[in-house]
């Protein structure tokens, strides 16, 4: 990491015939821009013919990311030997994709650019659209760069690409889309159990009322219809599992909503679901009479009834749902307002197209505002892309002249792109202090839609703790269980991470990210990747530079223990530990970082 210092040893053997005793050999170290030599870069050695000598160089890690290289060059009287070593330089912070969106009805609007990120691995892109579909660009980037990989998140990324594959303005390569979808198929197949249900991280035992299975089958059904057929056996097994699931008795409205979702998927696949609908409606009328019709549950059942040609019932039921922010509904990780409103729009596009055209700009604002506020997750982002596409196709008109420009610190404006198109996008430079979006003429109704994507590593490492719904601490201990800032090479260090919810609510699907200091690795015997045996932890992902724990955070402290050990001598930055809810992005916490010294 930038700011680290470490030692590297090199052994030189003198095999030059006739060089004799105490032959003088020059050894020098050269580095790429990511590194610099501390002290003398050249050492004069005296090595007798047939003997060898080991020496040490000390290196400083510069403020530049990427693949660093060290070259050791030994020479004597025109004879030269070279050896090289490489290492990866990364910052003490995770890669973050920031998406900002909005709309304007005037001729132009400016958006300031304040985030400071490393140029290496950075993506800076601006988009402007005459229709809401342009906002899907940033959601696609967010899904593409999402750092975790549960079944929902992988499915959402592939679902988004599937929806956008036919949109020429997005320039997606069908072969690349096909490769991503096939990769998703393969992962999902490994996570499907013998009964046909899809697990969150791995196959799960038995069958239950599973949102994950309904969602995966929704994706597989759409993929099949779009010409990306899933494996036949996996798909058939999944359908049979859904048929057993929809026959189960729900325990609450959330269960009922998931059953209604599964019914809708089955009905789209040609299954006669009339009896399932009657049984579910009987339960809903008895237990949730005042709320289910104005819930996504009613939307799914209305779509199913329309497919079953029960038009009068379908129209009456779909009319009950209100797309607004005033209705109190029962939500959970897999059903948030953005996702619910987006699914409503998608069902209208499929089964009630005449109603879709009647959605006002103010109503569709319930989809646009959460995107603009950054209040989306992987699931609601994938749902939103479907809604953006459906609504945009319904309201598309003649395109205006759309222009994107960047503004520099000296107020100079540099045009990035301009044309009479429905959608424009362009990369912008690190010198931009603001972006200027223009529409000629201005667009009435919801206006023109802009979006800025900034993906990369932040230059500034946070120094203060953060507790926004989650509180997290990490401690490092030696073999005597004493706090450690200095250790010996190869000596195990006990890592203790503690996390809890600071609210009365428990937060499910929380990711705890513990970035390792440079020159350290996880002691394999202390932490096994995969489905977790740690009490309170669902799944563990061990990578070269970090350990990630997926868990539920309650008011009670969850303690995670494992070991790391050093592989290099030197002084290393200890990155802050971080935790975040994967479905409520404003719920997060961060600990403090520090430094650790490794000696002999």
C-alpha cells in the first residue's frame, strides 16, 4: 500500500570462471514508478569465485497503484545477470462505484466533481439522455463493479445485461453478454439443490418459501425468451420446485408476496395457476385484507390473472396498486420501494401496456428519485433497469441536441460530445471540476436525465471511525493476547473483529470487509472459505488481500476471530475494517486503521 516500507533480500552467486578471490561485483536495484529504493540503490560486493552472498534492500511504496516491479542487476566486467520480482500496489480502501443521477428541465445544468480518486483503475463517465433509460448506464456500472457474489447479486448483474443487450445505444457486445450469462448459469447450477431450489451462497437443505429461487427463475425465464436458453435440466428442476413452493401456506405477507412472485413466473411459463391464486387470495383476504391489494403481491397476481385471460379480475386488481411514497407497505431486504415500483411498471409493460402510457411524470418520479439519491441496491437496480427500459419505450419522441462538457478550475469549458440523439455518454478527465449538461430545446415533462459514474480507489484513507447503523472494531493481538503494533516475521497474529447493530433492528446480509496489511496473509488453518462454521457468520470469502464475512448484525456483539502472519519485514499500513448492509446502502460502519512493524 502507498506509504509502506519493506525489505527484500537477494542472493548473488559468483560463477564467473577466473574471477578469483574477493571478486568485485556491483549489485543495483531498479524500480517501476510504484516503488523507490530507500538508501543506496547500488551495492559493491566482494564475492570469491564459487561462493555467494546475501544482501538486503529497503523499498518505499509510492502513491501510485498497479503492478510494481523490482529489478536486481548484478554485473562484473561486462557480464550481467538480471532478476525481477513483481507485486501489486493497492490503497488502504476498497474499490467504490459512485453513481449520481438527476434530471433538469432548463437548457442546462452543472454538476460539481469533488471526489478525488486514483487515476489507475479509475472510470469517469458522464451520460445524458432524453429518456429515463439513460440512467441504466450507471446502474449497469454499479452492478458490474459490485464486489460480492451471492446468487441474487450475480443474477442481478446478468439480468441487467440481458435487458440492455438489445439496446443499440449501450453498445453491448452480444458475445460478451452471452459469456456473462453462461457464467451465471454455471454458478447458479452449482448452487441449486436436488429439489431445485437455489441457495444464496451454496446449495441449501430442503425446500422453503424462497425469494431467491423465484428471482433466479424469473431471470432464467426471461433469458430463455430472449434467446439465451439456460440448461434445460436446471430450468425444469427449478419450475418443479416453484410449483411445490406455491402450494405452501405462507406465514406472513412477505411469504405471500414471494409465493405470488413464483405464481407469476410459473404463469408466464404456461403453467395453469388458477388454483394456486385462489388459495393464496383466500389466505390474503383472511390475514391481510387491508394491505395485500396495494402491495406487490397484488401486482403479481394481477399479471397472472391477465395471462390466464381473466381480464376483468386482473384490471380490477391492478387498479388497486398506487405508485406513490405515501402508502405504508411491509418491506424487507428483497422488496424495497424502488424495486416494488419498478416491478409494477414492468408488469404494466408486459400485461397492461395501455396503463403504462398513462403513468405521469410525477408518478414515475418514484422510480427516478431513489436512483438520483443513490438509494438502490443490486436487486432494485436490476428491477429499475427493466422499468426504465419499459417506460422509455413508451414515451420516446424525437431526440433533442444533447451536449456534455467538462468545466475546469479556470472556468474553461471543454466539449465532450454533442449530437441529436436520445442518449449520449462520454468519459471525462481528472481535471474536471464540474460537468455541464445541455439540451436544445429543453425537454418538457420529466426533463432530460443526466448521470455521472465515478469508480475507483479514493486517495484519502479515512482516519475517523464511522457508525451509521453498524459499529465495528478490529484488534490485533500477539501470542500472549496483548495488543500488537510490532511483530516478528512469520509470527501468527490473532485478529479479533467485533460488529453490532447500533439500532434496535437487526440487519441481515451484512458484509464485513477486513483488508489485510501489505506483506500479510491469512493463516489458512484459522479461516476456511465457503459456508461458514463461525457462529453467526453465513459465508466467508478469503482473497489474497482481504477476508470478507457475510452475516446478520444484531444489537448483540458478533465476534469473529482468525489469524494472519507476515511474509515480509518492514513497516505496513493497517487499513480500516469496514461493514455495510448489502441491501440498505446507508447502513454502514468503519473502524480505525494504523501501522504495524515486522522485524526479524
